[in-house]
C-alpha cells in the first residue's frame, strides 16, 4: 500500500483577534437580538467607564500540521502565551476562529498543580487531569520521576512542591505531561529553567511525540532550544504575526531585530577573568527536613 504524504492539519487559526478587558462587565443570556443590544451597551459603558482594552493578538492566521514542532518567539508582551491559551481553549477570541483536530494540552511553568501536595501526589493529580487512569499513572510513575531528575540530590518527590525551586517544579510538570502522547502539546517556557541534560531529554521526548503524529508548540526565549527542537517558527511582535517559516530563516531575522543571539552554538566564549580567592571556610547548606 502506498504511503500517504498528504499533510494533515491539526490547528487552524483564521484571522484571530484576542482582546483583554480590564474592569470589564459580566455577560448574560438571552436571544441573539438581546445579545447584540448588550454588546452595543457594553461598548458604550466601557467608553463611559474608561475600561481599558488590550489588543493582545491581532489578526493572526496560520495552519499547523500533524508531526510538526513549531516555535513561538517574540519579545515580552508580544502575545505568545495568550495565543497558546486560546489554542488550548482557555481564552475566547474576539474575532476569527481557531479549529483543532484532537485535544490540545497546555503545559506551562504555572500549570495548576497543588503546591501544598507532595511531588508524588501531584504526579497522580496531573496524570489523572490529562485523562490517564490511576493504573496508567502508577505504571509510568517511576519513569516520570526519573525523567524529571528531581530525586538526583535527595528524596524530593516526597516533599511538598512549595519546597521546590522553579526549575524542579518546571521539570516535574514537563515530565508529567510528557508521559502521555498528545494530539497537540502546547509548551510555555517549560524548558527554560532546566539544565542542559534535562533540555536534551525534553527535546528527544518532543521528537518522539512528533513521530507519534502529535503537534508540538514551544514558547521559549532560548534560541538554541528553538533551533534544536523546532523546524518551523512563528514570530509574534506586538500581537501581530511578523514571520512564519523555517526555523533558521525566522531566527536570523528575529536576532537581527532584537540584537540578541542568546545560546547560539557559534557564540564566542567571554574572556576568562582571574579567579577570586576562595574563602577559608564555607557555611554548610541548610538541610531540608524530610517528612516522617
């Protein structure tokens, strides 16, 4: 049987506008005519009350295909995270439409796990929230912990997540999400706080997800992670899609725009400075008590 080389779209954004309203009014129910009247009254009320409208994403259109890994780049406040939340169905669009084939899963450094629960309990909580059964979570539990690497310097998985550093928490969140194959996985800066070893494991896992017909979106300010992980990049600036194309083409334009070449492989090392004299004694690092 001949192989099908036809591209299968998984996410289509068609002229998407996303607007935040500060101190906006609530919504009601009723007929279409009543709804139109409410919209008109709301706009008049917003103007009278001085409600601020933040146009976070402006007329953005793109199509993502099965098996793609797509980087989202842009300076701070450019609308990257907002767009991901809309693709995940967590934010409404003002104009336009977003169509998805399959269930998008959003993973971010602020994903809603519970800080007062142990890492172990959060592994089960996160797995169940993604639709895995308790048996599936139990079967993959040790792989999740080993992948995250948070137990390399102690039994941290038994401690509350509030005792974790931001990097440890981000690694555990990614590890939980990576334990399942996703139709569309949306990653928001989750790799930025990991060390290079963890980033390599994450990049390898993202490649596996793509091979299983998944689509991955990665928001990152780490240019090297984008280069190593994604073959296509969307560049958002001030809410507008400035460029969409092959990774290296877009990254070169973006770095010329920002004057920033962070984490480039061809970056020259800084000259070494004379080492400072080490103190004769060093205080012991504070120990975190393990729960009984």
